[in-house]
């Protein structure tokens, strides 16, 4: 009985245990079912996996860290859970789990936002500590545009920097201006600094693939450290360095093809004949309706048989473009190195033109102990711009019935024979034209940490050498060389400079105080040489220009050499308190050899302050979490413009040849030149006020800056008339003042961001208004400054303007009687009678518009989906006027049966246009103008970054491929008049021909539309 009761008890206990275990298991299962497993990968800005990143479930101690491949796994209780990703020096991110089960995160370096380090000249500063107007662009953005020129990559990217491609021939330089033009006759190009050393070459010479970042110093305060050369802004270019880690080998390459983005729509045979009929009827030719009566004999047969020549097809082609770069980089605690080889090859879209560029870059530095760092930056460069471009301006004028080649395949010299004014665009195609440039840029430096805390010394020594060899030979088979027995030209240009800089810097903190002092002593010397020999009359073409001494005819020899020197002292103090109140004071004193004996030295001071409002306690108490950063800046300072060439302040003698004696021998003599020297000549000085604001809102969703500036430039350099009884007629002097106002605006937005998709935008907008305040002459009665009509400079008007008779329409048939009062007939241009005098005189001329754009803008949209990225860049230029000689029919010489473009709605009795005149209108005293604003789809880039696992399977660290399209389309009504909407004057007749070495082609090489496929490989 007792045993039975015991068994009963045991069974009860066992049953309870079983029930407990079942309940425990149920609870465990229920708990396990409620947990959500999250996996993912954490990468950095370079898409490299990040090891040891902390991933924590918010408000708990539960968490994990990423492994060697940046991967992690963590369990969370529900969809409302928040994961916190953090690592030292990176911005912490919080992400709500929601329905996501795979969460990949890209951590942003904390310095990348407000503490980004910016190159400011003779040092660096945190972006949040800047007091001046500085814009920056990194290599990530620069490298997204695969162009052979750095200028093309910068166009429209930076607020306040205007990049204009007046001539798009491969290898030609772009034109840069910062915040508009300020000088009337001096230079307006910004100063370029390459790795800390003034760069006297052009920006096309810089290897675009080795650039790490670019800073543009726009206001007087930030640029004041460069003193007498900084009035037009400063562009700081920093080349790439190695990064700590194992050696990295990268190969970047692309290949693609180019076409002309736009070419004038030339008339076909039928349209061509109809236009010439309209012209001849308008000029009262009795046989206007009989083409065979007035077409040249060489054209009649093709006209009768309907044979036509596609001259654009003969002149232009689809051309290949390619670029390759191989680099090795890396760094240890002591050594930093970056070495690259680069090769660019761009065939021209105009036949027989092209460009090749070879570049070597080496940046190496070595730490010795903990107190010394030495290094050198070296760039070696060779550029080949040879090739005889056909005169495509004349090609546009050729009759569609003209033949290109004869029966033997040779180019016909006069396709419209017996018309000889317009010769074949290939008439000189047998000429030899060579053009090779070589350059070396070196910068050796030494950094020393001195025994005093925060005190350092840096010595920079830079040397650059540029040499350009040009040679041409127009032999007996060319139109130019045949009548003179051949012409050879050899030209040799060399220039170089050395710069020695000593920089002492003190940087220290005391509690909330920070002080950064910089002192500079700098010396620079430059030289240029030029030699040219031109000779005619050769017995043979066999040697080209290489045996120029064998010439039997005329010989001309010329040579020059100039030297300049610059000596400078500079001091700068940066002070901040609690990173809220910032102050910068700068002064630079320069002495320049080219200026007058009485004014070789000048001082250029500046001051700037900033207030970081978002760091104030009262602002933080407002709990405006959406405002992460807000800073106000104000600066004022003066900078100079070295717009005087060597020896221009001196009174010089000129050689004059005269006949001496009865034998009619020429003797040389020296006589006074007509320009008197001026020992008081000095710098143009620009004083500028800049007010700006920097902001970062909604946790980097909205960020940017806005700057307003007002610049006054005085002591403008220009020739002033002096009484002729002094023996001179002009003298260079400091007279005149201009004003330049405007704003720069940059806005960055993060429009959408989720697990797999991101859309961001960058918008830049600049507005610039220039005005002339004073000139060299004054009214003797009133003392008011007078306009300079000859140079088209007007008080109160922009610096560069068109001044002419204004066309307000076309006289129509019902206005014949009124037109007759102005000695005009229907179809003539109706000119504005400003003074209502009933006659058109010089007093009726008005300002038509500005040659310089008021507005420039750029918009970049970047879309990313997982590893796929699409970038679309638009560039715009607005409110600019161009001279339009294309519709000045008097210049077209239709009587010579030249061709013309379609789409010009000219006036005829049947087509009474109020837009363009009749074809026979031959008034020469005025021209026509057109608004030349445009918006261009400048760059579209689609790239794919292969996953890391795939890249590693084929032995690579990273692999990215992309396709790119540049200059896809330009929206503008003005482009039909020209080959390049950015050229200064629109004309079909400006020849692109260079007979003598050094001559500048006047017509503009067409803009190129480029399609590219490329790859970036990291080993």
C-alpha cells in the first residue's frame, strides 16, 4: 500500500515535469518564432568592407560586430527595432528594421561632412572652420567624366568658376574665369597652384587622372595669401597620394567614338540653286532663272546630271578616342607613394587632326623619425598636336556641285573653277605640320617638426620647364607653297620658372581656443624664350623644314627672351573660440620686377570672420534638430593683377630700316617707339566684400552654401594718349575702375535613400554683373568720366558689350514709303532711330547686349540601385549675346555661288520675313546679333560595380565598368549659326587655316559628342 502511494506520487511529479518541459519548450519555440534575423554588409565611402563595426540593438546591450568581410548577423524582436551602426571617426547611423531582412550600410566618414579637410593654400583647414568663399571638388566627381582635358571635366561643376571651350580642337585650352571679368585690357585668368607651387602652364597640361581634389579660392580673403596674382581667383590642384594599407594597383581605361554634336545644315543641290535664284532676282540679274548662265563652268556638268558632293562628309568623320592609366599607390607609417602612367589618344572629328598625350606622375614622401618628412612630386608630360586641319570654313562654302578630287584621286584646288577666292578646304593638305610639347614639373619639399609644440617648418622648391617644338612645310604641291617654291617655318618656344618657399606654421589649442599662424617667404623667377625662322624657295621638298638653311628665297629670323622675378612675404592668422567664432587675418607683400621703378612693391591685406550659429547653446536649446550646421561668413580684402608684361614699363627703341647712300643699301637704325614708359606703373587692385552662409539640414539631406560678393577694381591698366610733342603718342597708365557683383549658390540634396536605392542631386548657380565705373578720359567741363567708344567701353555698362546699330525688324512692302526716308527698300534691315532724326547716324548706335554670360548653372542627378549607378549632368549658360555674322548676307558673297545653311528664313517678295533680310542686302555699317543661351546634356554616366565576391573570384580587389555619353544634346536656337555655340563670333567664313606656325585659327572646332565604354580595375 505504501509502495503504491509512492508510485502514485512519482507519477504525479513526472507528469508535472513533463508538463513543465512542454510549457518551457512551447515558450522557447514561441520566443524563437518572435525573433527576426537580420544580416548585411557594412562598407565605407570607397565601397570597401569595414571590419569591427559595432551593430547594436538600440536601448539594449545586445549587439555584434562585422567580420573580415564587413558582414554581420543579429536577431531583433520585431519590425520596430532600431539598429545602431557606429565606429570611431565615422558618422553613426540608425536604421529602423521594418520589413527589411538584409540591411547593407555605407558609413560616412565624419570628416566627409563638416570636418572635411580642405586645401586652402599653404595648408589645410576643416571645412567647418573656413571663413572665406572656397569651393571644392573631389576626384570622385572629376573621374566620373572621362574627358582628355581637365577643363572639360570641371565645366559647370563649381559655382563661380566659368569654363568656356572657345575652340574644341583636341589639345586646345579652355578659358577659365572666376566670378567674371574685372580687367579691361589686363588678364582675367585665375592663378593655378599645382601641389602648392604656382603653375605657369595651362591646365590642359595637368594629368587629369592624377588629380585628387581641386579648391577654388573665390573671395579676396581666401585668395589674399597669393597677393599680387590673386585678383582673378585661385585654383588649387592637389594630386593623388597613397593610402595606408597594402600596395594598390589600379588600371583605368576607356575607349569610344566621337562625332560632331552639331554641324550647320548645308543646302543640297536643289535648295542651293533656289537660294542663288532668289539672290540673283533680288540683285536684278536678268538671267536669274537660268542656273547654267551663272554657274561656274566646272559646276554645270554635275548640275545637269544631278551629281552632288557631301562636303561635310568629306571634312568630318567619326573618330576614335581612348585613354589608359596604370597606377601603383600605397603607404606605410613612414612611406607614402603614388606613381602613375597615363596615355590619351584622341583622333579629331575633323580629318587629319588629332591629339596624343603621355604623362608620368610620381608623388613620394618619406618620414625620417617623428620629426622629418621629405618628398617630391613630379609630373612629366608630352603632347602631340600635329596635323594639318582642312579649312572647313571654306568647305562649308563649297558648291554641292563641286568635285573634291580629280580622276587621279588628287584634291582639286579650285572646285568652283574659275572662282579662285574660295579654294578647296584641302588645298594645303600635303603640308607638314608638326607640334610637340614637352614639360616637366617638380616640387621637392621638406617638413620639420620643431622642438616647440605645434611649430613646424616647410621648405618647398619647385621647378618647371616647358618646351614646344613646331615646324611646318608647305611644299610645291600645296597652294601656299607652289608659287614661292615652298615655305618652311621652325619655331621653338621654351619657358621655365623656379619657386622657393619657406613656410613656418604654428598650430595649437588651449582649451576652447585654437590658433593657427602661418608665415611665408617666397622667391620666384621666370623666363621665356622664342626663336622662329621662316624661309621660302626650296629646290626640293624632300627635307621638309629640316634643312631650312638651303632656302634660296626670302628668310626671316626672330627671337626674344624675357625674365621676371617676384619676391614675397606673407602672414596669416586663424583663430577660433570653441569652434563658434572664427577669425582670419592675412597680409601679403609682393615685389615684382615688371612694374615701374617707383611702384615695385605693394601690400595686399584681408580679414574674414565667421560665426557658427548652430554651436551656440541658445540655438541648441531651441531643439531644432533639423538644423545640424549653420554658419555665417563675412570677409573683405584686396588682391592684385599682374597684367603687365616684362619691360612694358620701360621706354623702348624700335628698329627701322632705311636706304643709305647711292647704292640703295638698307641700313638699320634705332628710333624711339611711339609708347612711352611709365616708372609709376603698378598693379591693378581688386577689393572685394564677400558675405556667405553654409548650412547642413535634416542630417545631410539638405546642405550647401550661398555667397554674395561686391568687387571693386581700380588702377586699371590701359593706354592713355599723351601730347605728341613729347615724341610719343601713348603711355600705359593706371586709370579706370570697374565693379563686379554677383552670387554663387551650391545646393546638395539627398532626395531618396533606402536599403537599395538612393537619389542625390547637386545644383550650382552663379550670377555675375560687371560695370565700368571710370575710364581714362574725363569731360574737361564737368569732370565726369567719358566713354571710350573705340574700345566699346561705356560708363555704367558691362565690361564686354556689343555696341552697334540695333535691328528692330525688316522693312515690308507696306512700309516702302517710310523705308525710303532711310534710303532703304522692303527686305532691308530696319534700324533703330534712337534720336528720331529721320536718318541713321553714328549717334543711333546702342548697346546690344553683353558678350559675357550673366548666369551659369549646373545640375547633377545621381541615382544608385544596389551596385548600379546613373549620373546625369546638365550645364547651362544664360543671358549672353553673340555677334552673328552668319546672317550678314553681304559677307556671304553669294555672287560667287557659294553654299549656305538651311533654316534661315530670309526675306523674299513671296516670303515676307520679319526675321532676316533679303539676300541682296549689302549694308556694311552694322552686323547682326543673337541671344546665345543654351542648356546642354553634358554628361551621362552609367556604371556597375561588381560584387566583391565576384571580383575576388577572378583575382581582383574591385571591378567597375561603365558607359558614358558626353555632350549628348544642346538646347539652343543659336546653334544653327555655328559649329560651336561657345565661340566668340558666329561665322561660316572664318578660316581654320594656319599657314605660319603660331597663327591662331579663327573659326571654332566643332563640339564633340562622345560615347565611351570604360573599366576601372583594382588589383
